[in-house]
C-alpha cells in the first residue's frame, strides 16, 4: 500500500510539475501606469486571442494567459495607445519592467530573444526615450507646426536607431532577435532592398524562423508594388455598380487612393484629392477611391446630394481589405499613381508631391467647370 501511495504521489508530482512548466507566467512591473484595464493579445501561427486584466495601481500585474502554442504576447494599455511585445519562446517566467510612459525602452527579461532585444534597448535607451518624446507626445500635424528642426531631429533619431540596429544585427547574425530588429526598424515598402541585404547576413539556420519567412514574403510583395513595377491587378465594384480592373484605365493615368471611412475624409485633405481631380480632365486622370466603409448603400445615401468626381470602392465582400493587402499598405492614407501601361509611377501620402509629379507627367492642368 505504501508503495502504491508513493508511486501515485510521484505521478501526481510529475503531473503538476509539467503543468507548472507548461503555463505562462508574466510579471509586469511598470512605473507610471495608472489603474486601468490592460489587454493581452496572444498570437500563434493560426490565430489571435485577447484577455483583459484589471491593473489596480499596486505596481505589479501578473499575467497567466490560457494555454496555447503562442509566439507573442502584446500588452496594450492607455486605451491601446501604448504597447509592449513579449516573445514567448517557451513556458519560462518572464518579467516586463520599465517606465510605462516610454514603451519603446521597456525591458522584457526571460528567453534569448527578449534578453537580446532588451540589451539593444539598453544600448539605445537615450535615443528611444527621445524618439518617444518627439513621436508619441504630439501628433504629426503638431510636429509639423513646430518647425523643420523638430522634424529633422525626428528623422535623425530614426536614422541613428537604424544604424545601431544594423550594427547589432551584423554582430548577432545567428540570433532570432536580429530578424526581429529587421522587422521593427527596416520594414518599409521603399526599403525592401536593404531588408533583403540584411536578411542575407543572417545565418542559414534562421531560415525557418517565422519572422524571417514573413520578412521574405514582405520583400516579394514590396517588389510587386515598387516604383516601375507592374501594378497588381484587381477586380472591384464601385458603389454605383461599375466594375473595374487595372486595365480599365489604359486611356489615362489612374490614381488609386486608399483612405479611412467616408466620415473621416478630412484625413485625406493632405492628398489634395479635390484640387487634383478638378485640375485634370477625367479622360487623362481617373481617380478610384478605396475606403474601409462596409455599406455601399450608406455611402450612396451620404454622397447622393454631392457631386462626387471620383469612383468609390467600399469594403463590401472584403474587397478593400484585399486591395490593402495586395498593395502592401500598412498606413493610411496612401495613393498609387499608375500609368497607361499599368506600371506604378508613384506611391505617396503627400498631396503636394503628388500634384508636382502630375504636373510633370501630364499637359498643363486645365480647370474644369
């Protein structure tokens, strides 16, 4: 009987030991974090799941997410305006610490990826804190109003961070953290040659790492929407029932403009769409506006009394989201200028730059009645 009890005790001990090892235990200790709800978004290869935690302001929050083969946990706070990403390599205990007001420099300890990324953050702490004060404390519009000097300094900070990230990557070509630094600091549709060059410096054994695979896919997609590339084809229906493909506009230039919801069209003022569409004949420049609205009828009702000078595509049947993915867009608004042969001439979010390009490519603008 004693042997049976001892044997059963060993089995239970082993079972509970395995259960303990298989659970995530993440201690969050952030200063300047007010009492609030925080959100933990866990991502695996196939899915995302979110959990809500109540932080009571006592200085520490312990996260014990549900079981799953997760890759990352992103902790969102301050109404989703700030976040910190934790890499879940295994089931070990992890500690998140630092100043909640400067999430870029928050440290995550536990696991090779987190530890190396935290080392990089220590090396660049002053730059990261300055970047936060420039980029996060004011809006882009406010930053622009404060003068060229501040915007120049912000650009310089980004460049310095990229240089230090590149040095770190070259120093650690066999580490997964290096692939993550490429993702964090170099992902930009205009920057795909440098991404490709940095990926080539990584050791071959990292080729199966999911971040490396995602970066390679991103590079291939970026090439498809690079200046001079053949614009990806599409097949969309406007709110008025007209169906268009890329080749529907072979008689002139096509301005493919991606934006927010119709109610937020003020966000596209800096694209100068009203001015541009009024400056060029419709048979020379077509404008196809892609919005994230899901209800064509609602948009028809909203625009019925207005003289809309462009064709509008909504996200009915997911067509806008599909186009966003096809054209590799990660920020709005964004526009592509496509020539008569279907090649991409320009990609921009700047209306002044767009109009200057149109003036060079087309005959002198004509006023429309």
